[in-house]
C-alpha cells in the first residue's frame, strides 16, 4: 500500500516534469512550483479519501488504526501542498502582471475555477484546524465529524479547478485519467460508506436485545440479527456501530467484538468516554442498529508462532478477550496480560478467569496507576511473567500511550518488531 501511494506520487511528479518548461524568469519559476504542488495536492486528496473509504480489502490488509495514522499524517502534507500551491500561484501572477499581492489576489478570484479552489482550500483548512491535537481534545466527536464531512465538498471544488488547469486540461488522455481516478474513489466512498451499511441493515435486521453492566461506566451491548455468519466476523475485529435512537443516531463509532459471534448475536463492550458512549448505557431493547464491517487486521491470521502473548490495556481488553477464547493452542501456549489502574477497573474478569481455567492458559493482571515507581510493563517485569517472551507472537491493544510504551518494552525484552501486532484503542 505504501509503495503504491509513493509510486502514484512519482507518476504525478512525472506528469509535471513532462510538461515543465525550464526558465529562469521569476514568474515562470513560481508558476512551475504552483503546478507541481497543485498536482500533488490533488493526488494527495484522493489518497486521503481512499484511506478512509472503508474498503474491506484495504482495512483488513493494513489495519484501521494504521490507516487512520496515515490519514492524519498525510492530511498535514496535503494541506501544506494546497497552501503552497496557492502561494506560488499568487506570487507567480503578481510577478507576471507586475502588481502587488493584494491586486493579484483580487484579479485571480475573478476566475470562477480559482474562486472555487480557494473556497475548497478554506474548507480543508477548517477540517485540518479541528483535527489539530490541541483542538481535537476540546471538540466533541460529533462536531469534529460534522466538520470533517466538509472534506468531500472541498475535494469536489478542487476537482473542478483541476479539470480546467493547464496540467490536466492540456491533453484529453490526462483529463480522462484524472477523471477516472476521481470517479473510482467516489464510487468506493458511496458504496462502502453508504450502500453497504444500508444493505447490511436490511439483510441482517440488527436490533439491541440487552444492555448489561460490566463495571464502572462499562456496559456490554448484545445485538441480534439474521444470518450473521455471512458477515464472516473474526475475533479481534470491530464494526462501526450506529444505534438508531434519539440523540445518538447521527454518529457511528468503532467498537470491537468482545465475544465470538454466537446464535446470530454480536456483543460489544463499551466504556463511557464521552457523551455518545454514555448514552449507549441507556439503549432500549429493540433499538435498530446499523453496523458496518467487520474491519481490523488484529486477527488469528497475523499469528506466525505457536506461543501467543495477548497484552491489553483498559477497555482494549475487548478484542483480546475474544482472541483469548478462540485462538488455537495447547495448554501453556496462550498468555494474557491485562493492564488496569486497579482491580475495580478490570472488565469481563469472570469470563477471562473461566477461559484461563478451561484452556489452561496464563492470565496475569498488571495493576497500578500510570507513572508509579514500579512499571509492570518494564522489560524485566515482562520477562519475569513470561520467561520465553521472545518466542511469542504478541497481540497488543490499548490506549495509544500504553501501546507505544508496551511496544518499546517488548522490543527491549527481545520480541522482534515483526512479531508485535497492535491496534490502538481510541476514537
């Protein structure tokens, strides 16, 4: 996937190079920079949309959390390219006409395609601003999501601008290829983000049958449907859930399956982390559900070794609990380490202990506040609990900081990086 993205960027740069005319004139130099940044920005917007199109083959092969990180990182580059393109174009026009930047701006905005591109860039800047880490923590998820939808309008306005630009419009083949790329991504977005969820809802008729308290601010939601084996959901995967009840119907959030699919029933376990997740505790039996998925690559297919260590932090225990029950293994092959602040925050404890007894698997609780003098995730502590830890595949799920710290500790404890399979449990 990375190689394909880079190759595509190289092809776009090649298109620019084939049309570039070497010149030492200042206005031509600015125009050349504007052409390159504009082409790369347009390509980058397409890549960002494709990464979030929820194409099952892409999500299963790469992993939803990794795609989200690529999307967040790529968004910064795309915004920089958009702003660079605007600046180069403005300076080039000012140099060509011999006017100041204010006059050049007024002149350029008189062209409809450029005005549309300017509006599109403004929308993308708004999306980027609300996604900045300092802002994102203070903005409700529903607000952030609503603003993020402006990306589609911004991309459409940018596309209209590109079709009349000299780099694309100069040749019929280039126009056709550029239009086909955009049409393909648009079809994928409409199909997997619109049609598939509705089709699954109609086919499987998902409804809430029970909401069960599991601990402080933690509930399990049982959802029953028809023919759920057709979904081929695997332990370790997640769905994006939309509950059609007042005040929460407009938001879909990702929650992992906390148990294998049984008797046409799916189960998720949710910790209150915001207004939306708190309202899930008040779901009524019979509430209709739209569930898109399954997604996620943290499944048994990642396994390459006989022995497996499952390491969970907080509510990241949910996919680990499903894997703990279902991963094939002889007695002693499976070990689960569960990190939590204290015993009161252990979720699904009775189930975990029952599975450990039944399968003769290892189960250890790593309790204590973060930042304490004793770190239960230190390399020596991990080796003490699992002496042959370097011979294990490790499945890791938890909050981002815990995943980062655990990955570093596992590496120092001797586990090869290629045998550490992780997903960050965050929205």
